[in-house]
C-alpha cells in the first residue's frame, strides 16, 4: 500500500508539470485548465495520507517522517495554488522550501546529536 501512496505523490507531481509541457507543445487552452492543479492537490493529499496511515499502522511514526510528508504536501499545494493564481500562494511554496532546509539541518537520529 506504500507503493500506491508513492505513486499518488508522483502522479501529483506530474500533474504539476503537465501544463508547462502542454504549453510547450502549443496546447494553450488545455494547459490553462484548472483540472491539473486541483488533481495535483487531491492526489498529493491522498498519497501523503496513505503514508501517514501506514506509518501509524506499522508503528514507525516519527516526527521526522511526518515533517517530510507535510513538506511534500506543502510544496504540492503551494505550487498548485500558484498555478490557480491564488494571491499569496507563493508564500506557501516558500514555506515548503524553508521547511526542507530545516528538515535537512535537524539531525534525524540520536547518534548525530552532540
């Protein structure tokens, strides 16, 4: 079931990129459709939800894992809202990228803590 969650997230990321690819090939009206950003938000949310449920079910739930999943969801939602021209959506995308930096800086296991 974890593979399906990963597939949902990958498909959501492809939905984020699809309008730009369609725009490159000249399908301007199709690339302006709101189906792509909305489906990216939905599929990304489902994928992240599946991973969270699996972490709880397998008793491997950690703050680091939850933070990484929420970062992925924040970036997907921020990018999709920017494509929908929602005001101030760029700050959500900025928050996601800053959270990636924080996640990288924070040590993940007790061996790295001094």
